[in-house]
């Protein structure tokens, strides 16, 4: 095995990441052999020599080569092409792929290197803008012996090397990390939209977050609360659930009131129990089931709506309460507002203004739909149901709006 102090390093691809890796190594005294399709790619890279003529030349001059290209096709060409690294492979050569590619490509290139007796590591890196200052984390997959061979070179440019598992594990970890990055960007975009719609400068939101959680611990709190087996303790999930659902319901209600588009909030709320790894609660039965149905009926159509059906003893009415409201309307897959809009569409197709009025009134009472949104829904449905049925829909919506407006105080009427 080559002694660590004598390990020769190479870099193929001198963009932001590859160029930064080369600069970090040169600063630490291990000047790499480099290649880039641009002959002048190293001119602004402190301590980095001029590029060689092809990847094969880099392989001849190196024991560990970092490949920092953009995509899979470039990686294939640089590693296995006519003048690629493998065309000049020698015993002890190790290739570390820094590019983010799909897992099948990682295994394909790993197998290709193995056929040539070359070690191969998939090595995701982050954050790329810290490459030139030893500021990146190397997220590595591969055999431990191969990593140990290459470790002195990796340490020259990475502030930390994390061995995630066998070949492909590094890339999988990097891809998962990217999901957190871009998923949080979407979360921030929706939160900023919600703040802006409420008349709050999003900069104030950023100020609150920076001050309250300067190290970003909240972002990974769910992972850190998991037990040794990797699962969230049931007691923790049950403690968090009511707070989580309450806060998300408040966000959803605010978004509805302000007309802000927050689809991620809807997904997170719908999948709250799944996020917290909680089993679905056992469905109620008997009197509990009936009570749940009555409560959901009031939640759907307004307080006191269920009074007319309590104790009726009518089989159809009881099944409506016990099944339709207790088991269908109560499911987490869709919000009450979602189900209301679906039901409004069905009522419009049968041309029953009195049913439309009941459905529309529930939306107004619960502040799920405004009068203007209901009127817009009528116009939309007219295109699909026909103008005659839409006339009945319009009549039901108008009756609901008028009745709801009449029930409000004079001040509330003005606000409407």
C-alpha cells in the first residue's frame, strides 16, 4: 500500500467544487494533477498547476482521483472513455466520484472500476461553495479498506469524512440531504407567502427564525428525537401530534382567509400522523361512532346542525351519521374543505338548490369559503354541468350567502 504522505492526488473537473478541492489540497501541500476541458481552468486557482492533456494523464500521475463533473454521461466518459482514467489504470488507483448521479450509475461505474482493479468511492459533497476552504463534508459510500486508503487525500479537502455504508450509500445520503434542502426551500417559500399575505415583511420572519434557532436545530429535531432503533417513540409522537395539528390547522385557516397558496401545508397536515410514525387510531364503534358522526356533521355544516337528527331511530339517518360523517368525512386523506368542494360539485350535477345551500352555508359558517369564492365556483361548475343546472346551483349559493350575511352583526356584514 502507498504510504499516506506519498499519496498522489488528481482532480478531473475544475468547476466550483473540483476547483475548490484542488485549491484546498494545494494549500495543504498535496498539489494535485488536474484536467479540465478548458485549458485555462486553473489560471485563477491558487497553487493549482495547468491542466494535463486528458484524464488518462491524471490517472498516471495520481493514486487517488476526485471526479467532479456535472452529470452521469460526463462521469462515464472521464472514467471509462477512450482517454479516460481507466485507460491508464495502475495498481492501487482509487477513483472518488464527487458528482451527484443516480444510484444505478454509481453501481455501473463501480463495477467498471472493479473490472480494471481500481477502487471506487461514491462521494457526495456539501456545501459546494466551501470547497476552496476545507469547508465541505465528504459523504462517502464504498468498502472501508478503499476509504482508508484514500482518507489522507480526502482529509486534505474535507472538514469531515462520513462513511455512510457500502457503495451507493454516500450518494443516497447526499440525495436525501438534497431533499431536505429543497423541501425546506418550498416550506420557506410558503411561509413567506403566508407572512406577506398577512401584511408581514418576510424579512421579519427570517429575523425571528435566525434569533430563535440560529443553528437550525429545529430542522432536524424529528431525526434527533428518534430512538436507537431509528423510530420515533410512540409517546413522543402522541405528545407532539395535538400541537402539530393545531398549528397546521391555524396555518391552513389563515391561508384560506388570506387566499394564500400553501399546498405543502395541506400535505403536511394530511400526513401528520404518518410523519410522527403513529398508527391510525382504532375506529370508534357503537355510541362513540355515532357521537363522532354527530360532531363531524356539526363541523361540516355548522354548530347545531346535528340536532335535527339526534335520536331519530331512522336506519337511513343513522347510517348517514355513523358511516358518511363518522367514517368518510372524518378521514384524514382530504380536508373538510376539500370534501365540501367535491360534494358541491355533485350537488350541482343533480340541480338541487336546497342541497347546494346546505353545503355552501357550511363553507361560509366555517370560514372555508368566501362569498366570492362560492360565486366563482358556480361559474366554474356551469361549464361542466350545463347552464340550466348551474342556475339551480346559483340559487342555492345565493340563498346561503344571503342567509349567512343576515345572521352576521352589522360590523361583520360590512367586513364581508
